[in-house]
């Protein structure tokens, strides 16, 4: 028996972007009040609207591929992001099997593959899919393993299952294979709907065809609904699409099969030249299509006005006011009752089992994420080797500079200087963790937004993995330093000092993680962290003088002061 599948219908998508037109910053220095300046002030308070999507309707059927095509900037990615629930439009209703659905429920039955591959480069293909399966499925280990093996077969990745994924810096599998892994990560939980933003971007024609071929068999064998955007598809790729949505300037110019597009163009007097791909031809002829369609709209409008006496008073009023009153709006009105039902929290039966909650308990999520983190950390050999060497050598060098400090007044002053050096070094050496966390942040955002796990589990796992690693670094730094400087020979005092170094490293590391979650990119992150280091140095400078003046030589006080300054 044929599986029901999901028919997706999006009605009346309107998406605007508001941007403020600002004055030139140097204009504040200009001497005379131009009349234009008053206008500029007006513009400041009245944001500029950019209509990215205008009344877009689309329908995607199960067992089929719907391809969204159009020139650059047509609104393809925006439409896909809205369908995937990543963007919130000003108006839109999404129906699954003729029933309206909430964004959170739709996310559970769909997978969204972004244009950029967000994968861990140091994990193998099999590990990547296995971790994704563990995080998204509630199955015993044997079933998880067989699910991953069959998925690897389906994706045609059997020959690279044990190879590292890689990225721009780490050598790994090919770009086409990496795209397939990205698709695998999002289909491991068997979503009914798969949304892909440019799955063939940056690939050669053969790899692009292989990807679309694979998606076609996914649609045909599993009854999935596949919606994708694509740039310049080749002849053979176009043949695999069941339906095409042609977008230009945020409006739909055609929605139907490839053959219908051919007929549509012919009716407009546009004849497809020999050896030219129909999609490419349609994109090239967008201006003509738009002109013809606006002409048709005028004719339809005139026809509607001529039929006014037979319409209802409400409809008459709208048409008279010049409002657009389309079939789509009538359709929306007929579904208002359904929308009200979901607005009061009632879950409407769409004929599909909605997975509820997270696949794993908080503890299990933490264990899986800790396992994944430790694999990544231990495989980042250069970071591991560099940091251990750096800590040991710095411990030795600092120990030699402050060798065998005396217990007199001069020795006490030098100790304060040593602690200032230690803190400055420990804080600045964590900056290199920033790019690692920024890369991970994209994966974290992607995984948590589709409900793979809780953010708190990620934070705990992250902390658990770094604690032993930072302890090793603290020991390597403290051992040579402590004994060369000749600090308190008592074992408990040494342990106390080691604990403080470990905690400082952990705090500094956590601050970098916190900043990497807040800043948009590496440049801003680096500046913020440099600012933090500068501020800490200032505080230490003040404390150094204060400490000497007031005989405040207690290391605890210095440590607490730095903690507060962080
Ligand atoms: N956050 C934003 N700020 C400003 N403009 C935006 C933003 N997001 C989208 N746009 C604009 O909206 C339009 C549609 O963007 P979108 O990325 O959806 O187009 P696209 O068809 O996917 O383009 P491409 O094929 O080049 O990726 C573009 O003109 C783009 O500049």
C-alpha cells in the first residue's frame, strides 16, 4: 500500500525587510541646514520596506520534487527558509495534507539542508551520521547501527564511510560527497518533508546530477516531499523535477510541470531555441513573462469589475477600494476556522505521527555530546600539541625569570609581578579557542533549532570535556613554575595553587565560549576578547600598586579581583 506522505501547501506568503536609510555619518559636520536634512530625519523614523516575497503560493506533493528556480535575488532562499520555519514572514499559512500546522510541529516532520555544509570536519562519515542518529532517534544501538548502514548505502557513501568529512582546511571527502553527508544528517530521522537550499551549488554537472538523482529516488521509494532551490539546472536534472516554481523579484511567474512551463512560454510567443534548457530560457525571458502577466492581470481585473453587480457587498467594497482580492484570499478565508483551532493549541490530525519531545533524556544527550566533543578535541592534534608545549615552556621560562624568590620585601613585590604575568598569560592563551567555538556555534544552532537536543546538555558536555584537558595544561604549567620560583613547599599549598590555575584556565575558556555565542564573527570576537584582556591588565596594574602600598599580597584577593573583573 502506498504511504500517505505529506502534501505541503503555502498560501499568501508575504515577506518584507525593513531597513532604515541613514544619513552619511560625516553630514553632522556640515554647516548649513539643507532642506534635504529634514527629509533625512523623516526617513530615519520611517523605515524603508523591501518586499522580498509578494503573495507567494506554492504546493509540493509527496513522492515528488518541487524545484524553485529564478535569477539571483529572486527570493528562493527566503521562501525555503520560511517553509522550513527559520524565517517568520509578515503573512503566510502552511497546510500539511490540507490542515494548517504550527511551525514547531512542521519542524518535526521536516528536514532542512542549508546551502553551507555545517559538519564536524574531523569526524568520519559514519560517525557523523551515527551521532546524528543517536541524537534524533529513540532506538536501541543495533537498530541505530543498521539504520546508519542502510542510509550510507542509500546516499552512495559506502566507499568513504570511514573517511573524515574534512573542510576547506582539513583534507577530506569530495564536495559532492560532503553534500550527501549533509543531506544524510537531515534525513536520518526519516522526515516526511525535505527542504534543500541549493543542494548542487559548487558542484560539477556529474555530481549535481548524482545528488538530484539520489533525491529523486528518496522521493519515489519513501514517499518524501522534496522542495529544493537550484541555479542553472542541466537538461538531465530538469527532467527529474515533477514541478517547477519560477520566482522573479519575489513573485511567482510559473508553478507547474516542466511541460506546462513550455506551453506557458509558447502561449506568450516565446519559442524555445534548439539546444537551450527550458529553465534557463525562462529565466532569460523573465522581463517578457512579467510584462505579459501584468497585462493579463489588468484584463482579469477589468473582467472582475464588469461582473461587480453579481458580487457580495463586501467583495464590491474591496474591489471598489482597489484592493487586491484574489482567489488565494478567498481560499484563506475558507480556512480561517482551522487556523483558529491551532491558535488555541489544538493539535490537528494531519495523518502523520508527530514525534513528541526530545529523542533522549538529558543525561543520555550529555553522554552522546561529551563523546562527540572528546573525539573532536583529541583529533585536533595541533591544538592539543601546541597548547601542552606552550604551557610547559611558559612555565619553565617564567620559573627561570622569577627563579628562587626570597621571602623578603623585594621577593614579595616580585611575587605580585609574577602573579600578574601568570594571569595575563592564562587569559590571553585561551583566545585561540574562539574560531573553534564559532565553527561549532553554527552546528549547535542548526541542531538545537530542529530539536535534536537541549542547549543545557551541550553546555554541560562542553564543560565536562574541557575540565580534564585544562587540568593537564594546568599541571604542565604549574609543575616547573612552582618549584623553580620556590613558592611554599607545603604539598597542600601546591595543590591549592594548581587548583587556582585550573580554575583560571576554565573561567577564561568559559568567557571565550560565552563571547563566541554572543558575537557575530571572528573579527568582532577577537576585538571583544582583546578588550577584555586590556581591561584585565588595567585592573592588574591598579591592583599591583594597591597591593604593594597596603601589603595586600594574598593571592586569593588577586584571584577574586580578576574574577570580578572578568
Ligand atoms: N537580511 C536581509 N537583509 C537585506 N536584504 C535581504 C536580506 N535577506 C534577503 N534580502 C534580499 O532579499 C532578496 C532575496 O534574497 P534571497 O537570498 O532569498 O534570494 P535568492 O533567490 O536565494 O538569491 P541567490 O540565488 O543569489 O541565493 C535579495 O535581493 C536579498 O538582497
